[in-house]
């Protein structure tokens, strides 16, 4: 904790949502296992961050971003778990039925640079930071229609900081929107453009994040559009994402996009994506 406060917290705000192939933890604290096991208390972690900020050693965006994750999101998740369990764990509002793809248990089963990097990190360290969990692993499972309970079980078994109260609300609600919007107001779905903006994974990847049809089309880009076309009736009236639904409906090649999605999902099921 002391090392993080001194060396990484000052950089946290600027880099908290970034991803790099060459740096698996960036400015993240790596304190979640100790917090979730009770070896550290949220109050003492927050006090240490506030102390550094008040001493002028940490900019406000870093202090606010880190403190918000602990006393904002972490405590919110804790309360959601106790408020909604046990039925919450079995929710599947989008009727996602795909079995957990082979690539989740074998990173060599994919040529997607971002997925391979995040999965290798999990299997080497039992860790991936929150953007890799939400916007790479979780995002892909969401737009591919993976069963949320299978994904939850995989994450629970794979991460060093896993606990039921942590994983169930974050996976079922935040990541997979399987609760129909009880926890979050929109699904966290994105295409290849987001991953390219926040990381260096797209450079040199087998797939082209700008392509949504054809053999080189990025699976994230294709499945992102297909996701909104699949669930257009569900999301058309959601003010936070209605614009994306309309954009998907207005694609001049939306029928070919959907055909490309079928091909991608078939390769995913075969373990050759």
C-alpha cells in the first residue's frame, strides 16, 4: 500500500483506463486481494490516499479516481449483493445461452490481440485490471451472448481477488447486463474503436478494428453492431444507448454484418477465432 501511494497513485488518474501489452498493472494499486480478504480495511486505504493528496503529492484526478473506486463502487457493489441475492445470481435478462468459449480456458485459441493479452495475464497472475475485465473480457462475453453464470463461475475461479459478493454484481450486473438494468443504466458494450483508443492492442492484430465485414473484420466491431441489432427492441427506448441502436439499424451493410457475426460466432464455438 505504501509503495502504491508513493509511486503509482500520482499517475493513477491519467492512466486508470489504459491498457498496454508491455505493462500488465500500469498505475493500479493491486490492493484488491488484501481488501477482499480483510488484510486491509477500506478506511485505512482511503486515509492513506487522502494524506498524500493533502500533502500536495497527488493530483485531484488521481485521488478522486482511486477513492471513488473504493468508497464509491466497491461499497455500492457490497450493498447490491446483500440487497438482491440470492435470486440475483441466476438472472439472465438478455437470454444469453452461449457456452463459455474455449478461448477463456486456452488463450492460444484466439488471434485477437486484446483477448489473448488479457487472458494470458489471468493465467500467469490470476489478475487483470478493471478495464481488461469489463471492456475486454466482459465486453466480449456480452456481445457474443455468453451465458452470464458460466462467465461468473470462470471469473470467480480465475481471479486472486475473487469473492462471491465481488463477482456476482460486477459480472451479472455491470458486465453482462443480465439483471436488466438494476445495477447499471446501460450495457457496457463497445467495438474495436474503443479498444484501439484505450490500448496498443490493435496495432499488429490479426483483425482490423475498422472492418465490420469480410475475413479481416474485428470480432469486437462486428459483434458490437450485431449485439444492438439482436437486442434492438430491448434497447431502442433506453436513452443512454438508443443512438447506438439507431446507428446499427441505419448501417447500409447491416445484413452482411449480421452474416459476418454468424461466421465469427461459429469460429468462436469451434475455438479457432
